[in-house]
């Protein structure tokens, strides 16, 4: 996918509008600050300790877009401006949405200063709609969301975004030292056509 994809989430009565866009090199300094959060470090497998790590991480996101294997969106709020100048409040990613594949995976994180404001669920809903619109005709029928069982916040986000708990997955260290939840959302009208 070579075209730049921009997704918008309208403002609500209490929350500002969000823009989801591909990660840019100008986001690296913000990532360093975001990754100082112990909760984020606990729930993600990525390590960002300095701007060099952040730059490498952004480049991985860019390679994912170029290869079509991973679509990572920076979630930003604030005035529209050059890439990297808005406030980064989160990340949402679509992985494995290749032609003919019946399923793909989504993931997300929210910066500490933006938690509790619906950033993750609103952004996840936007990427979910985009994924089914962009890849549904080539076979995508189901999106999976995985998190460790003790990540209660992720469970709430999944439910708010319409991802039903499908089953408990056994622990798989080191990525999942404890059991995990598999949440699933089906493309409208396709539930009966997909087998897990």
C-alpha cells in the first residue's frame, strides 16, 4: 500500500478529534517520552530508551507500510501541522492483512497522559473499519486482538470496540508469560463464513 492513509475520529462532547496517520521521523522525540511509562513497558515487547531506539522503531513502522505486512498508525491530537508536530497519544497497528488471508491481528497502546479518554477504543474502531473496507474484498473476514489476562484495561478497550472474548490462550513466554485473551471481531455479514 503506497498511498498515505489518514483516518480521522470525530470529536465527542468531551474528547478532541483524533488523527491516525503513519508514523514519521519527527515522532521519535515524543516516543522517547511516551516509553518512560512503566505500564507501557510492562505491556509491550518493544524497548525505547533513547532517540536512536525511537528512530529505529519508526523505521520499522515505515518498512511495515512499504511491505504491506504491518500498518502502524500514530494516534495524534492537536492542531493539524507537519508530521510529528501534533501530540502523540497512542498507536494502533494492523498486522498480517495480506491478500487472501481470512484473518489479521490488531494491537494498540495509549500514552499515559491520554489514558481513560477513549483514545484506544476510538482509534481501534477507526482502524477496524478501515481494515475491513480496505482488505475485506481480498478475503479479510476476522480481526484478532490478543492481550495478557491481567491487562484489564485492554480487555475493556476490546469490549468497547466490539471485540468479543473468543477464548483463553495458554501462556507463551517470553511474549505472554501468563495466559492470554483472544478477542475477535468479524466483518459485518461474514461470521458464518469464517471458522476459527
